[in-house]
């Protein structure tokens, strides 16, 4: 199949008009043509931080709700989605992770790729809309209980007690640690970075 006069949005080469030949599910060739375009081809969006859509809440959703959410995300160009929790109980975190894990395993193809735990191991002073009653310090016992192969990202505050004890375990599992909802100093963030925290959630500018 050949798509003619496509505006290609290329992260490397920028934007240009081209004819795109597709073979099966792969792009076979791109021939730059210049001139006006009729439609747009661009990489799919990656949404690593979404709490829900269409009235569907990550913390209370069922499989049907997640399917509806996935369809909505796909219709807007999202090709990689991580449903994101808020600070919750150990049981609440595990419920979401188990549901998403089963949802993925039941499908041969899905844009849902895992879970982002946003909290509860954050600074109460920077809780934002998070429930203060659910915020707490991490322990190795709880970390080993709530983390699984479906957890892709966990947002934490490096100044919170227990962070340095649990960080190696999280990194060992190849889960991305994202610094967020934090009141950490420069040195605390620098130390967390050196130990493997490579992301930020809600990056503070002031």
C-alpha cells in the first residue's frame, strides 16, 4: 500500500511531504516529494501519566472501563498508555496492578503497557490533589508486595524516610523511579539521580 502526499513528522529529519509505502505492518520506504500534503503521519503519542478518561477512574475501573479508556486513547493517537494511580492503600495499588496485568495478558494487542504508581511514597507538603491519609513512607516489605512486572514507573520523593533503603530494590526490578511531589533539596535530588532515579513527575520550577 502506498500513501501519497503525506506530511511526515520525523523526530530526526523534521517535517516533510513524502510518499510512504507500507508492507504489512511495516514502513517499507519513504520518498520525499515536497509540495502540499493531504494527511499526516507521525509517531504515536506515549502517555505515561493518565488517571482516567470519560469518567473512568484508574483506582475504581473494571476491565470494561479500561477497554473504553484504551479505545478513547487510541482514537486520539496514543499508542502507549500507562494507567496511573494516586496514593492508595497497599491493597488498592495491588488491585490496579493485578487488573492491568490480566487485561494485558488477555489481549494479543493493546496500547496498555503497564502501570504508573504515583505515590503513596511522597512528601505530604507537596501532595497536590493526593489524599494525605494514604501518603506514607516506603518499606522493603511493602515494596516487595506491591511491585510486579506490570509496574513501569513509580513516583517518589527522595527526602521521604525509607527512600534510600527501597531504591536499590526498585532499580533492580528495572522499574523507573520518578522524582515527584517532592520538597527535596538539590543535593537530595542529585543523590537520587546518582543512585538511579532518572525521571521527574510534576517538575517544580520555583
